[in-house]
C-alpha cells in the first residue's frame, strides 16, 4: 500500500529530517539512505520497521543539516615537518615551496571523526518513529477509502446476483421449451421416459444453484475478512479469485442473453476490485 510520512526536529544546532515512502510489494524490501555518521542506528531502525510494516517497498531517507559530526580532515603536522626536513636535506630551497611539495605527499592529512552524542541518537530515533507514525496514518486513511470502494462494488455484485436468482427460473424454462421444440421438429417416435431422463440430465448441466450459493458466500466472506484488523490483502486476493471462478462458471452455463449481460457486469466490477487489491497489505 502506498504511503508517505515525514518528520523533522532540531537538536544541537542540527536539523534532522526523516522521509519514509512505501509502495505495494509482495515482500518487504527496505532501502535506507542514511548519512555515514548515523549508520550505526540503521539496524535498530530496520528492526523497528519490520515490526511496524509487514510488507512493501519501503524507502527511508535521513537528512541532517548543519552536522558538525562529519569526518574532518586535519593537517598532520608531524608528517609535514618530517617531509620538509627531508626535502631540505636534498635541496635548500624556499620554505614555502618545500611546504607546497610536502602537502602533495601521502599522509599529510589525517581524518578525525567525532562520536555521535546520545542526544543526537535519541533525536533521530524519535523523529524516525514520528515519520513512521505518519506513514501508518496515511495508509490507514487510504485503506479506509479502499474499503469503502470495495463495499460499493461488492454491493453491486450482490445486487447483480439477485437479478441472476430472479431470472434463473425463466432461463431454465426457456431451455426446456427450446429442447422440447427441437425434439418435436424431428418428427420421430421418442421414448417419453428416456426423453425426460435426458432432459433432466441436460438441464442439470446448466444448473447454477451451487454457483449462486458459493458466490453469495464468497461475497459475505470478503466483507468479513475486510473487517479484521490484521493484514489480509493476500487472503482477499484468494477470495476474489474464487469469486471469479463462480462468475465464469455462471457465464459458461448461462445459455441466456440476459444472464450473460449480468455476468459481464459482474466481471467488470470484480476486475476493479482485483486492481485495487494490489494496494492492500
């Protein structure tokens, strides 16, 4: 499910900003962009994310402005003095020129790293937690909108199913009449008992009672799973597949133009549900 959260804070003359973006994915895929000096906190943030967000493509960006805790390069005076002394032993030149030559030689700069202060660590973890809270709020709001859309489409399919139930007796009667008329036109003697047996067998092949019942159950189960608090996107996807199977079977058995039109409408609504399910955890 898509989501976005941002939070920032000020500590020790530094501005810390955390942005978290999420996209739907079958598995959890974490991508962190954290300044080098704060890398030691990344495992802790990853663990916290794994507990809060079950799956999705998640990008975390941490920005720190005015950060004095950057690696700083300092002149290595002892090494430079040693270089100059050696150079003077070779050639008694101008000190300024010898200094320029010495600075081009290895190890004339040394890197010093200032340790993170506890206040900075606590501040970053707090602003990270706040950004994550905003992501979850964003996703809850989007989930509520998706849930409303699902209910509307489920109601449409349910109403279409009621139409199917209404016209089904008429459909069966038309199929029966059509068969009897075709047999009468053959102008041959027919064993009535055998004809009735064959007619019953033929009508059973076009019977959609079980499909109607199963589809109604799937619609109810879909709503029931939606009401649960835990992540249920995969389960809803499976239910939608089962709904599709029942609708397709009704369509293959229809042999009735009105029923086939209803099946097309059902499929259209179900496809819209499946598209939106890609955004559900």
